[in-house]
C-alpha cells in the first residue's frame, strides 16, 4: 500500500507540468493573433483611405479635363472668323442705316414721289388738359376747323393741338381729350409722353419725333398755347425758305442763367453754362421753326438728347452740335410791338 503512493504523486506532478507548459505556449499565440488583427485593421484602413484619395483625384482630374483649353479644329477657326466677319458687317450696316436715316429714310415715313409736292409745314400748338376754352377760342379765330382744316392740308399745311397722356393713363382727362378729338380731329396725341408742366422740355422731343414720323414736310413749327398766329403771314414766311436745310428759325435771344433756387426761371443745372452764367443763342420758346433734317435729327437721337429746365434752351442746346443755320427773324418775336410780325401774344 505504502509503495504505490509515490507513483500517484508522480503522475499528478506530470499533469501539472504539462498544463503549465500548455498555458505558457498559448500566451504568444494570443499576442500574435491580437497584433494580426491590428495589422489587418491598419491595412484595411489604408486601403479604404487610398480608395478615397483615388476617387478625389479622379474628380480633380475630370474637372481639369473639362476646363482645359480646347484645341480648335480648322472648322472651328472658320466659324470664329465667320462670326467676326458677320459682326463687322453688322456694324457697317448699322452705320449705313444711321446715314440713311439722316438723309430722310425713316421708319414709318411715307415716301413721296418726285411728282408729288412735299408739304410745307406741320404746326403743333401746345395745349393742356385744362385748356378746352382756349382751344375753342383758337378754333374760332386764326385756326381753321372742319372743312377749312382739310383745305389747308391740301395746301400743304397741317395744324394740330399737341398733348400727351395723363399720369393716370385712361382716366377722365384722357377720355375727354379722346372724345374732343373724335369730334374735331385736330389733335396730335403723344401716347408715350406724360402731360405735365415740368415735362415740357421732354415734350419737344416727342412732338418733333411724332411730327416727322407722321408727315413729310419742309418745316416743323412748335407754337405755345398763348400765341395767336397770322396764318397767311406764317405760310408766306415759310414759302420763301422752302428747300432750305438746317434752318433753325425764330426770335433769337440769350440771357443770364438764373441760379437762385425758387426763382421763376431757375435752372437747376446752371453750373454747366460756364463762369459767366449766360445762355447760348437760342430761339424763344413761344415759336420755334425747324427744317426737316433738324427735326429728323431730334427723332433719331431722342434717346440721347439732354433736356434742361426749359424747352427753348433745350432746343438751343441740341442745335449747337449740328450744322444748323441760325435765322433770327423779328417777325417771329411775338411779344414785340412792331407791326410786321406773324404772331402775337394771346
């Protein structure tokens, strides 16, 4: 019994030794597996990061490719040259068109045959919404009406009351003018002009433009509504100057530019008239006569022409820059006391 005990103890010792040796062998394996996992995660992360870099690089390359200068083929160059040539021809055509307009070829203008005599004059009498009684007074005195107005036109003279539209387009003011015109047929209504006292300088542009576009005449006459005309005297005056181009006719004057704000003739842009503050030579606004080519000039360049506080100085400023012949005719000084004149203050 006692002899078998060492064998049992020895067997237990052998098992403990093997178990301890087995535990010692498993630790390096676990460490190795742990580092292997880390290495795998690192490699996977790098691969994913490289894939992102490649995608971003492809995007940049694609954008650069799309924005790179394109190589023009021979056909492309011919197209470019063709466009430049077309642009040059368009510019030349526009210049020729402007020249043709200045010589009398205007849109919406009726052509006149050589056998047909050009009209002598278009006379525009300024009027306003509150001037109904004054218009009737003119119609009953120097201005023909009805059949007499038509006969005057057969002689080559057109007379129209000139008025714009109300600020409230289509209101009772506009309707009354339309109704009056249907009866008398003696209005030139400026559809694109707003009738107001402060808009009188702009009204000049609209009047001359509309008159040139509607009638082919030797002269275009602007008359204020406080002027009585000797119509036959006016016709005789214009007949003597028929065929005269560049004629700027009126009662010529000049004077001081009023710089004091609130004064009757105050000019807000007085500083443009020099240190002497004096107006240039111009026809008084009561009655202004322009030959056809000057009226055409206003029509063609109306969008560029500068206006001042008053219509007479406004017209005078336009005439400075063109080949206009200034004709100072004392018969057109309506406020003078001389006997030989074709107009008087109403």
